[in-house]
């Protein structure tokens, strides 16, 4: 096996070639993934638990390995670095192309570190990915678990939350009874596997609820939190909005708590069968907010997807081209 020079493999020209390869849904080699993740770790180590982000920026929710839908979001929202992006976690599991999806996002982070922010979701976890698909996909595509280990080690460095223009608090899951201020989040060590409980777990697992106060989450991790909780948190931290992902919503986005919390979900026709729309949220220079909804007009059945995937695994080839074509609907909402 030939060795890859770490310096040249991280050069902008080589990264551009790798990004073009990934955009065709062709995975990188195991060695290329390792070098890429080493460079990404250097970048992510310097980012905060509450990573500041400037507008304009496009905010995205769960992707879950639906690579071709991610490519469609880039087509609609603008390619990176022309558009700044903030992704709120859950890049892997459930979809058939978790490897290509997360590798592309990490490659873009390394190539354009100021243009894309990638937060951690509850699926960016060793335990969860062994159950919901990413581990098995790595075994199938590489013949061993090395790439899975490389990525799950990198996941420990992903920021937990982001703050857009000091007003929009972005995270994967939700709030925690252990966290009153953003400084509470800034002050703990995130470089670890997602715990089963505690504030870090809550940020990735909690959900907003119609009932007031804190509640026991049916997920078995995190909490549910009511409008009174989100209003107090926003007031304490001078926030206008909490943007989060983590839940399938049929319209691609869903308002809660009198438009102080919004859920964004960016995987259309989730798991290739749910029939939901996806959305992304554009925040412009003037802090105007535009939702772009993405409606899948065609999707392969689960049976055909399995056969397609089996063919790829047996032949060693990667089938590319869109799983689904999409149409976009723009809804403009301005906040004062």
C-alpha cells in the first residue's frame, strides 16, 4: 500500500479534487479519510462549545445519510463557499450514504473552515452508530471498522451549539435543567462520548413540548421542556430564537412556543418512506429569515433501495445520480 503525504493530502488543490469526488457520491480511501479527519480535528479543537456564527448563513437540520438530498440542498441553497452553512447534527445513520455524507461535510469544513459549521447530533456517537447503520455501512464499504472509529473519534470534537449574531441559539436537541446560561455550556469539556445523562446529553436529546416545565423524555434520554422554560432561557441569554433539529416534522419546519423555538428537518422523505418535506432556514445580512421547503417528487421504494444498495456492495461500485429530484418553495418570514 502506498503512503499518502499528509501535507499534500491536505493541500487546497487535493481537497478540491476530493470534494469533487465526494460530490459524485464516491467515497475516499481509508487513508484519505484518516488524514482528512486529523486535519478537521485541528480545526475543531479551536472552536467553542457555543460557536459564534455570522450572518448570512443557511441553517440545516438532520441529514441522516441521505446524500443525494444533501446535494440537492446545496443546489437549492447555494454551494459552499458561496453560501455559509450551519448544520445541526445527525449526518449519519438510517440513510444509505452516511459515509459519503459525513465525509463531504468534513471535507468542506477543512477546505472552508470559516464558511461551514458542523454541530454534533445525538447520532454522532459510538453507541448510537453501532445500532442505526453507520457502523455496518463502514464495514460494508471498507471491509473493516477503521473509518467508523476515525469518524467517531472526530465526533467528540464537534461543537455542541452555535450562536448566530448573538440572537439565534442553534443546537441539535434542546435545553437542560442543568444549564441556565450560555456560559454554562462554554465551560464544560465536550471531548468525550455522549453521556447517558447530564447537560451534554440534554443538549443533544431534549425536545420542546406543549406542556409547561420539565418532563421525562419518552426517548429515554434528555428532557421535554415547555414554553415557560424556553422563554426564561431566551430572556436570560438575550436570545430571539432557538433553532434546533432532532425531530421529524412533516412540513420540514415547525414553530413552537409562540415562535420562540423552531424545529428544522432537512431530510425529505425521511428513510425513503415518510413522505415529509425538508427545509433549510436562510438568515440574511439584515437578520431576515427565509424558509426554503424541499418537496421530494420521487423516491425509490425501500425494496428497490435495498436491491440498489446490495448491488453496490457486491460490485464495489457506487451508484450516483439523484435518488430524488426536488422542487423548492420559498416562504419569507421577517422578525423584528
